[in-house]
C-alpha cells in the first residue's frame, strides 16, 4: 500500500526531527564528533552503523539528550562487545538535501544498519519493504499502543522510538487568572478566551509559527476517531474512499480561519515565523498568553523551561476536551542491513525497559514503554494525565494512505497565505483521490 505525500512536506519532517532532539536537551549547537573517542572503539571487530542527526557526545560536554542516548548505546556495546559507529547528517554537508532526502537515499542504497526516522520516511520506507519488521522484538510487548498504531505498515511494526513527543498548548496561567478565565477545553471556550484577551488590549492572543498550527486541526479532526472506540474501521473507510479526509479536517480549518479573521492569530507573522524563535519572545515577555509547542520545550531552558510566570501545558481544544497531539518518530533497521543480527541485538538493548528508564529519567520525557514512568514537572501534569489515560490524537499514522503531519502543515500554510477553507479542503480531496489510484 503506497502513501500519498507531497514533496514539499519534507521540510516539515526536518523540523520534527529537530524537535525530537531538542525536546530533551538544552544544548546549543551540535559539537563535532570526537574522532579520538571513535578511534578508541575501533579495535572491536563487530560494528553497527547508525545514521542520525546527532554525533556521539564528546566527554565533558553538557548535552543531556545525547549523553542519555549514548549511555544506552554504551550498554549495548559493552554487552555485545561491538561498536556502534555514528554516521551523522549535517546540513552543510548535504547542501540542499533535507535529512529525509538523505535517509531515503541511504536506506535505498543499503549504506547503514540503523536509522532514526521521521513519520513520513517511516511510511515511505515501510511501504517499499526496506525496513525490518520489529514485531518480534522482546521490547514490543511493553510498548504503548500509540507507538504500535502509528508505526505499523501493512501489519509490520517498522520503527520504535526512545520517547513519545506530545504537543500541547503552553499557557500563561497568570494572564488567564488576571482576567478570570478558565483554561479552555472546547473550541468555543478557546475562542471566548481569545475574545476577552483581545478586548483587554492584548494584540495577539495566540502566538503561532508556520509549523504547529496544524495541531489545532488534528485535535478537532481526530478526537472522535482515536477516542471513540472505532479507530480501525474509520481509518479503513478513509483508506478506501468511503469517508473523506476533508470532512474530518474542515472543522479545524474553519476554526483556524476564525482565529485569523478575528485577529487572534497574526497570519502574516505566523507564515514567516520559525518554531519558538518567532513567537517565543512575546510569550516569555507576557505579551501573548498562548503558544503551542512540544513536551520537551517545557523542560528546556533554551525554550520555555524558565518562564517568569505560572506555566501550564494543556491539550488542544476538541469536542472531547483538551487533547494532546502526538506524532511518532522511531528507530528503524534496514531490511538489507549488512550487520542485521547485531543491529537487532543493539535495538533490543537500547529499547529495553532498563535503558528506556535511563533515557526517560535523564530527559524527563514520555517513554514508549508502558512500564516506564517518570515524574514530570508540574507544568506538564495536565498533558501527562491525558496521555497516561490514553487520551490523544495521532498526527502521524502509517496505517493511513494519505500522510498526515506534513501534508496538513503545508495546507495550513496555504490558509495562512490567504487560501479559503474550501480551497484547502479541495487539496485534501485531491490527495485522497491520488492515494486511491495507487
């Protein structure tokens, strides 16, 4: 089963990969690989080649995310008496090629063994049969359902992450309290909060960027699908054409259009803003009460980890209340990996509950294992409670023939740039029609 993906949406996938890495770290720019460290390990004859967007940590460098991952890799190296070689993507080396472009080329050319993959490449490579089915790994029995649902292609689990990244609304609770506003749960309540803020002189109640407004759409489009007990049947109806993606998406796009028309979102600014860099300063300066971001941004001092106000992170408004939005990445093994047996053994170790506990505690993230629990900061408790109770919507699902995360992002950008809701829905209909022909 082939998926329908727009070519431009790869830009969104690169942004997501950066989010997955930044979600657990407060390091700044990436350091160059420590060649001495790598050379010291090459006396081991057995090697597994890992391709990803980050290098092996340099000794003494304060980089929580990379160090936590490295610790799990070191456990695998020691237990298996082999070396995991890091092969790293850097934009300057690949010029115009995105991370996803490079991953697709490398997997198709059998260049590496293990890959960190974005949702779109998981779908594409899974469809092509280029990723190993991981369903029989021992760790799979411990995985949350959300991971298995998102990364299963034609009955095969083709990728597993070390963390689950959830998106939510970041709220300045002090500003809500100032105007006696309850935190919104439904679209109608959200609009009312924005109306009050606007009337009180707050120029832009919702700080937005060109990447994440789609989360409003997903929350409203799929709240019932993923929480109504009939998800598989609804997905099959979408894949067969019996149901239309545009019917699911329309309420969210109409909601965004109202936010724009009433001045609650600055569409022109959002169209040019990069994530956090654009809207972040006004949020931290308490000029705007609402932004959207990923779980780890509440932990990272380089994002929203140290605000001068009471920060709360809640789900996006939906008919079923506050709804976390979850896209899933993962590690995949090349079906034709040169070191296939050792690669599977490495993955078993770094995805074991022991290693996932180490990783989650270091980075304060949601683990893909239902057995691993980490105490989150108070600001994240509202979002965490929903996820622990299996209340969420998926923004990426390899079981859907039309790729969701990237395509929706680009169509939301059309809306920001002046397209009508009907024009946006026509694009979803076109994507669905093309998928039915494949």
